[in-house]
């Protein structure tokens, strides 16, 4: 299978996050010159800035062109729990490397190698010297995929604007945590992380209330590395008390709240199914005041020009800080259609 494949493509999953597997995958991609897609959980196993990393496998339309161009798919540590609950759509032969046999697979690989993923990748890499992919083609595919995470006619304070400002203002070495919700689409697809643990996400679009407690844990584990939690207003409402935990432990972290007074992802799904809004509109909450009540630095952003100043102040805060950004959710539909279909 490997010898006959001219255009192999790698989909890396959560089991590839170990140092040995990540290093082996980077060596394989460089030797073969092939594209790599990562699941959300595997973001950074090959650095997002690497020319071989195209973006994310999300079971949507955004990665479909790249996968259908491949004549072999190498699944490196992919776990079905990371995929959407839908049938596998691709016909190219599959080679799977996994630490454990998958009891409820969503695909049937031609070959399944069970064991150490790093060692398996190093062994497989020796089978080929280069592929038919070229650098210009990979660059074009990567540009197309990233463009889907940007809205053409985004309002002034759009989720995209928040993410792009964060990218510009924050150190590239900081660790991010991402809550569930529509805001995670531009965050995960636009933010670039250099390492396999640089972005922490629970799984797909599954668990609200994850970002803040995960950020507290990350800050306590590695206090010298700035942590930034990206969360929606609904997710923060579920765990706002953890701001007190962050203050008590003097955690160095910044919480960025995409505040649109709604459960935007569910609202978008209801709209696409031509259903009336039901249980998705929230009370307009000032999270900056809530943060201040816990003894946390809190900044409210209602105008585009206020966002950079808020980041500057948050970076100077001696402990945790929260930036409450009142965002316009109009562009979420464009992200969802462009990325997921």
C-alpha cells in the first residue's frame, strides 16, 4: 500500500500527542513532503506554522478537497471519539496506527498497526523518499482551508476580529484553552500553536465549561507559561466560580469571553433547520464586573478600539485577568457553512 501510494495524507489524532509520536510524525512529514491534518485534540503535533500542516480534520467540507486528492490515508493515533457521529466518507485505502484496538470503529482500515505510534511512524517513514505532493500545492490547500475560518463581511467586533487581535497581541508561546461553542471555530482554525499541548480542548464541540478550569490547571502545572482561555458567555456561566480559584492561587492567565448573550452554535443550528429560537437567548451579563467581584482584573470591551488596550492591561495584571468582549455573532453562520457544510 505504501509503495504504490503517490499522494499519502496523514490524519493525526489525540494518541499522537506524546513527544515521541509528535517528533516521529514531524520527521515523516518532512521526509515524504506530504500533508498533515490534525484533529482538534491533536492540534500542534506538527506545528500549525509547518508548511505540511494544512489544518484540522473535523468531518466537514473544509478538509474534503485535500483528502479526496490523496490516494492513501495514514491515521496516526486517530480515535473515533474525535470524529463526528457520521459514516466515513472517503474511499482511499487506510493504514491505521493506534495504541489500542478500536472496538467501535467508524472506518475499516486495510492495515491496523497496534503499538507504539512513534516507533511505527519511524518504521513507515523509511518506506518512502518523497511523494507526488509539491510545496505550492500544499500552500494553496492550506490557504483555502484557512480562508474558510475568516468571514468575508464580518461586523466590527466579530469573533474573527477578537481572535486576530489576540494573535497580534499575545506571545506565540502561550498555551490556550478553548471552550465549546461557535467561537471555537475561528479560534482553532486561525490560532497557530507550536507544540502538541499548546492548545487544550475537551473534544470536538462537546463540553461547555471546560476552558476556565483547564486554564487554571495549566497555569498551576506550568506557571511560567501564560495561559489564555477562550470561552463563550454560556460556558463561563457554568464555571464562573473558578475565577475565585484562579485569584486564590495567583494564576497568570487571561480569560477572553465572546459575549453575544446567546448560545450561538445552537441558535445557528435552529436557524438552519428553520426552527424558532428556543432556550438560546441569554441575559446580557457584564462579566468584567463579575471578575472584579472575585478580585480578578476585569475589562469590558464594547468598541473595536478598546480591545488592544484591554489586552495590554491584561498582560500587565499580576494575576488573572478577564476581557469581556461584546461580539456580534452574525458571521458565525458563515464559519459553520464554510467549515462544516
